[in-house]
C-alpha cells in the first residue's frame, strides 16, 4: 500500500471492496454536484443508506438465524445436559451427532451467525476506508486541492514545511519513500494532499504566511473544502474534540454544543439499536446454560452496554464525518430492525422448520443417504443415552475387539454413506447404541 489516506487501498482482500464502494461514493457525490448540493455530509448519509439497503438480505438472514437459535436453544441445552460429565469418546461423538441433527432440523449452520459477520466485516471496514479517504475516491474533492498542491510543491522548502504539520508524522514513510524522493508526480501530489486533508485551520493559514504568493490558492481551496465539508454549520473534516478546542478559545459556546451533538447522538442511537435487537429470555437461558455459556451471555450483555459509550468516545476523537456515518448507520439499522422484526414476527417458524427439514432430507438423499436413516438417528432419545451410561459401568470390550467392531461398522455403513461424512459417523454411533442396548 503506497499511502495511508489519499492513496487507494491496494490490499488483496479489502482493496477490491474499497474500490467498488469508492465508485458508489463518487457516483453519489457526482449526482449531488449536478443538482447543486455537493456536500460530503449529505453524500455520507446517502452512501450509508445505499450500503445498508444492499446488505439488507444478509441482515434478514442473520435475524432469522437469531430467531431460530432462540427456538432451538432449549433442545441444544437439553443435549448438553444429557451428556454432562460424560467425557468418553462414544458419548462425545453421540453428542456431536445429535447437535448436528438439531441444526439440520432447523436448517441453520453452527457457524451461520459468524459467517454473516465475516461477510459483513470486510464491507464495514471498506466503508470506513472510503469515508476516511474521501479525496482518494471522489475526484471532485481531490480537484479542490489544485492548483494549490502543484504550486506548493514548486516552492523551495515546501516538503520540510508540510512535514512540520501535526498529522504529517502519520505519513513519515511516504516522505522517505523512493517514489517521493524520486519525484514521481502523482505520488508526491498524493502525499501532500494526505497531509493537507488533515491540516488544522491554523496550519492552512500558516501556508499563506510562509508562502505569500500562494494566498489566493489557499483561499480558493479552503472555500471549496468548506463548501463540501460544511454540514449544519460543522466542518465534518474536523473532529468534535478539535472543534470544541477552537470554539472554547474563540468563546463560541454554541459551536461546542453542535460539536458534542454528534458523539451524544452516536451513543443514543447505538443504545436504541441494541434495544431493538432480538432479546432472548435471558433469565431462563442463564438457568439452563452451562458455565461457559453463562460467561458468554454475560460478556455479550457487557459489550452491549459498552458499545454506546465506546461509539461516543470514537466519534469525539475521529473526524465528524466518521461520526456522522456512525449516527446515520445506527438510525438506518434501527429502522431496518423495526421492519425486520415485524417481518419475522409474521413468519410461521414451524412451517419454516418443516421446509428446512425437507431441504435437509433432499440434500442427504442427493448425497446417497436414506432419509429414514437420518430420522432414526435424529430421534435417538435419552433412554438410549442412559443405557449407554449404564453399560459403561460393566466391563467393556478389549481394545482389539473394539477396533474390530469399529472396522466392521465403518466397512458396512460406508456402503450407504460417504466415508468421513456426518451420516457415516452417525451410523457408527447408532450401531454402537443398538449393540449395547440389547
């Protein structure tokens, strides 16, 4: 990656996603410019709405998983209770197979929720890259820095002067890069814009003081950037913390209130967002859960409480544009959640489970597994497991006999199921149960 901010992300994973989202942002800003309101704040809000609408199918799927998880959790907890304190291989295998059978019944994957998050995570990271690096992806914003940047580069000592800016230390590697020292025009321009994009008001004014001939260029660039960055009186390129300091020094307490509005709104909207998320019967879940599950539930509860506070802290220290995205995202998610909750509440979960069972059967039959075999295994009850437990107190087979039994089971049942598949393991456990229950 050549740069931190202006230079586009070239990572193998995030790079293509950031590039695609950059095109969307540029398209939105282009339309706003054409209708006479080229505003970064408004572009961020529209961009957020578009992105969350595009991710709506993933959100619905994740909420369905949460709803089905709440319904099947009692069955999973019953299985865990049934095999509690049973650490032998046979019991562990039986527990795993019964657990998989429950997931198959409800048509979800044990990693279903994680998969949705893994898909969304690169998208969300890419969103931040685009919003944080606006000049890199929106040509109109980058153009605002010209002709100032070219004229500034031509000034003797300009490189050393720009490196004295507060945020310039973030780009120290760029200034020492051979592309910069070698005078590669685009790279040098991008490095200067990286620093200027994060420069304070005082640093912008210092350019005109240091190089008087550039006063007109500085004024022209600042006028354009202020037009693009002004959102309800706030410069969203600055962080609320920076705005508060400047407002306090100038005695503009109204600006202090305006600057603090974004982190406060971020915390409030995040809190509303958490409250709208599907809530399970926590008291009953804690009663039925084992120690590890109870600890996870408590961690989730703590994280939900901390999220609004953390979002306020981040939004106070990051550029206001990032906070605006965070607030807009929370509002869009809250509206989505209300709509999705109504949609899911109207769903017939029993019918959905029935359809999932049919899909699971067809999938197994296609793989060469008889549906009745899986049904017989899925219906393994506590009685069978209790009998296994009782048999464990009786002298068991020798190691040689056991290995021979496993070999016979594998050879026989692999005729009906693929080797190593869930069905082949299930059949082995079922045969072992039948043998020991006689």
